[in-house]
C-alpha cells in the first residue's frame, strides 16, 4: 500500500468519503469461495467454511469426508473439525465458540480453544427431526429456526434450552426472506422477526403478529442496520433496493439497482456498511450503494464474501481480506484536501518543524486558541488508522501540539497509545484479528481477551491484560485448563499417569499463578477441569492450594472425596458449609458408610460435624439421630431420645413401645441401671393406666399422668382403692400420699372424708398443712380449717386461729399456755369490734 498519503484509498459517494484498505493477503489456497458455506465472526473474528454439498464438484477434485475448516481473518488455518451430519443450515460464531446446526435439528457447540470436545443438543423431539429445519438465523444469545411446518422456534442461550414457539405466522408457503431484530435493538425489548411473503411483510414475536401491509415486495433479502433503526430490502423481481425505518413509517430511499449493476447475475448477499451505506455482492463484484443511488464497485473474481460490521464492511475473497468504511470526521479534518481544520494545520506544523521551517511556529500561533481541539482530533484520527505509519504520525502531531499548551490532560493520549498497541498486536497477520478501534470500544477489552484465550493465545492475552491493568484471572484460569487438557490428550490412560506427571502439572500451574496472578485467584475451577479430564489426583493437588473452603467442598463432593470435603468444611468454621456436606452425604451414602465417616474414634477432628449433625437431626430428622446413636453405640443417648419421644407420642401404644426401647437401651449400660428401672416403671405405670381406662370403659383418662397426678385423679373420681393400689405398687411415701389425698379431698369438698382421713391415724405431715391448705382454697374454708387447729402444735395454735379469723379462740389458746406476751400481741393486732372485745374478755379473765 502506498504511504504517500492516507487519502490514496479514498473514494466518494455523494461527497461522502469511503476508503477500502487491504488488511491481509490471504494465506489460504482456496480458489473459489462460492463452493463453500461461510461463517465469519464479528469484530475481526475467525472464518469457518465447509463444502456446500449442493454445489457441483469438479471431477478432478475429491474433498473426502466433510470437514469444517477454521481460519484466521488472514487465512491461516486454525483447525479442522470432522462433520458427519447433514450439510449445516447455520454456522454462527459467538465470542468463544462456533455453533453449527444441521437440518435435522441437531446443533453442536464447539469451544474454539478445545474443538475435540463439543456439546451436542437436539432441538425439540422427534417431531422436529421429522419435519426438518428449512432455515435458521442466530443472534448473540440464541437463534431462531424455521421448521418444516412453517412455524418459528426460538432457542434462547447456548446450553440446550427448550425451544419456545413464536406466535404462528400463518404461512402456507416458505417465506421469501426473513431476518431478526435482536432484543438489544428491538423497539419492544424482545426478539422480533421481519418476514417477507409473496404479498406483504409480517412482523412477529412471541406475543403478536402484525401485517405491515407492504405491497412493494416480495423481497429476496432483508438486512437490519447495526443500530436497528433502518431496514434495507432487496426486491425479488424489480431489482430495487428499498431503505425504510424499522417500523416502516419512514421511506428513506429507493434505488433502482439496474443503474448500479448491469450484469445478469442475481445479488448473492446484502450487508450494511456501518449505518451509512449498503453493500451488495454479485458473486465476483461488490457494490457499495449510497442513499441517493450513487455507488462504488470492486471486482473480486471469482467470488467474495461480505460481512457488515458496526463501523464498516469486511470483504473476504480468495486473495485478500479488506475493510471498507466511511472516513471518520476526525480523519477528514486532518487529511481531507484543502482542510483548514486546526488538526490539519497542526499536522502540517509538525512537517514544517521536522524540516526546520519557521512556518511551524506560524502555524501553531494561528491555531493557538483551538490547539486543544486539534490535539484531541489528531488523537482520535490515530485510532481510526490501520496503517502503523499514520498512527505514529498523528500521535506525534498530537504530542507536538501538547508542547505548546500550558494545561493538558494526557489521559486520552495515553489511553489511545495503549489501545493502538493492543490493536496492532492482534492485527498482526499471524494472529489475524483485524478489529478496529470502534469495534474494540463497542465490544470492550474483556471481549477481546475472551477472543484471544479462545484461540489459546494466552501469552498475548496475559500481556494485554497487564497492559490495560485488568485482572489476569480469566487468562490464567483458561491457560491452566488448556494445559490440563493438552497434557490429558497424550494418549495415556489417566489412571495410569504417574504421580510425578500430576505433580509437574500442578507445580507449573501454581508457579504461574503466583508469578503472574493476584491473590484470590481460584484453583477450584482448574481442579474441576482436571477432574473432568480424568485427573482426580491432580484435581486434589490443586484443591489443596484453594484458600476458600466454599470453593473446595462442592468439587470434592463431586469427586467422591467425601471425608476430605467434610474435613475441609469443618476446618473452615462455616456451619452452613458443614451442613451442606452432611446433607449431601446423607442423601448419597448408605447409612453404614455415612456413620463410618463420622466415627469419632477414627476421625477425632470431625467432632464438630458430629455435634452439628445431632443438632440438626434432633430438630428435623429423629430417625437419623436414632440410627446414629445406634451405630455409634451410644446407649444412654438412645435411651434419652426414646424417653423424650415417648412423651411426644399421641397413641398410648407408641408411648409404650418407646418406653420399652428406652428401658432396653439403658439396661445395656451397667452405669444406667437406675434409668432402666425408671423407664420400666414408667412403662408399667402407663400399662396400668391403660388397664384402668379399659376397666372404666374409657370414661376417664389417665394415660401419661405421673404417679402423683394419677393418684390425685383417682381420689378425685372416688376410686380410693385403686389409688391405694397405686400407692402401694409404686411405694409412694406416706408424707407424699397424705399431701396428695389432702388436696384431693379438699378439692372434692369432702369435709367428712377429710375429717375421717385426719382421724385415721397420726398424720405424718402434721395437721398444720390441713389448716393452711383449706385456707388457701378459693374460696377459703376458715370454719373447716379451724376444726384442725386443736390437733396442731400448741405453740402454733394461736397464730392458726388468727388465720382462721377466730380471735377469741386464739386468745384462749394463749391463755391456756399462760403466754401473756402472745395475749398482748393479739390485743395490739385485733381489729376493732367483736374480735377486740373477745380478746379483751380473755385478758380480763386472766387478770382475775
């Protein structure tokens, strides 16, 4: 390419400058691209081609089995992919993968960094396979397929998701053409289809179908501009290019292509060149059409493939890869002939300065007020140049202008220099990624990094990440995964690999991470890749370097390293993580294996996990807790659990069963004979209560009552003999029995029975409780209580009479004991009235 002037490649369409620059001379030897189905990745992406079986083949050439060939944009072969399915109806590049769809509804997703392993999915079921797929189109996050029954199906994502039917278009014949409005540029925010039929155009999505009532068609091709606002439609019969807004409300232009191309060959492809012009390929000719019908044309015998980009058009032919774009305003400002823009004057001033001409100073002085604008324009223009010479020249001009400025923020200048260094590196023909500055800005640096690592260009991706100040985690993780995959594909059985082989790979990964990475980089992802490739030992080694247990544990569980996973979770101190492991082990292991892992005698460090298991099981899974106690020979805990659950059972039979088991568990331990006896007694008591209920025809309920309450209820209901039997069988002490019977008779208001009970024999609890209990009733019973005071200790009688409200007898009691101090006390305390007179009368008699 001539370096005399950057304008050497410029042409005009209606006073608008376009330039076509050769990016690469192709390294491949493909004489005719028309024989192939071609897919090209956006933003300088790779090229995929496969022989089109529908095209006749020259007899002297035999292609063999079908293969998909992957090339860089410079024509360097990246790899070949065997293809044994039917001829593809769709090939589409995402940032890191190639999607290939056959007409049977089977599609494969090839990871560009590891083409041997691919994911294969089937769209729909056998019905889709039988109907077949007529056509398909892809967008960034999925694809739309046209089935044999003329219905459209949306596949969202590239993970084998279920197809979502769009609303029926009601077609009777296949559409003439159709295209997609992706969600990011669709006015509705979700995907839309624009379908050309014989009579009209239909817009379609998952919710509605709209007939646009367009009669200018039918249209053989429909293309959406990169910004989604304009449509280019090519008529099938009249050879007319119609440009209209995407909602069909504004007619922008209508061009008769007979004035543009006079050949007999029909248009093969229609693409946008940015948002400004439209390119049409006619086999060996590419025509660029402007809004008013003016055009530029170039010959590419025998065939050229075109791809629209957001800022231009890529033209790929057998010999070259070229890029056509509208000349940017900043480039026009600097290089357009006769430009008086400050940036052009600054650029000329640099030339004068290098030739030591005094005109340099005059030029700078003339643009001094606009010098900042001139510098910024030169910087922007440098980004739009592909040739390194002009990049340097423009940046040098900007740097020259900076010297004459008092204040200048250099961040834009520095950033542009960094970006150009990156773009030039990836544009190098051996790398073959001809991404432009506008594409780089639109797609972000991380997208370029993904593109590079998908090509296994890890060193370049790492250096670019460091150059831009980005974290290198993504690059290093992908490099480590690629290294593991490569070392696993040497034809050696993974199970037969030596320990040294795994150690070498692990050491290389760790050293690289420590040297190039940052703290916090995850080894778990790399370990997962090792395990997926049959390198379990290597995966375990890598996980030892992972500092976060939450990242280690899930993979260890997948690797069936249950004990190590549990130990890691315990060491982390994260109870949620421990519970996650325990529940996973519970659901996947047999009870024997599960409890064997938790054996304290084998693994004392797992005691916290055992304690957490008991806490969980006590609240949510009693059967698990029971099995654990049994397996771990914890007889006391088993007995306590049975006793606890016996009280929670509603059915008496279940309670008896639990008590029996509790007695057995306690009885198996010499230290728990007392507890065993208590459990047996509880079982015997419950059995007796059930027997009494049967005898009394279930008119009364005794089950579950303790001995004291059982006796109390029997006495309340009048079953004295049965109460005495219970007292005898359970050796209830006299004092306790007297208290129970006292309360029961008082509750029944059986005053005669209470009197007889008090007289039956000397009370082991004394008689003061009779008085105090009767007084505590609601309502109190002072009259009945007073009858028991004479049987109480003489020293307490006066106070007890007072409690019963009988102040006269209280005074008499004090008199009988000749207790003058008590009499004086009673006189002071006695309320006015009868009580005071009764006390005074007793004191008077004492005085006589």
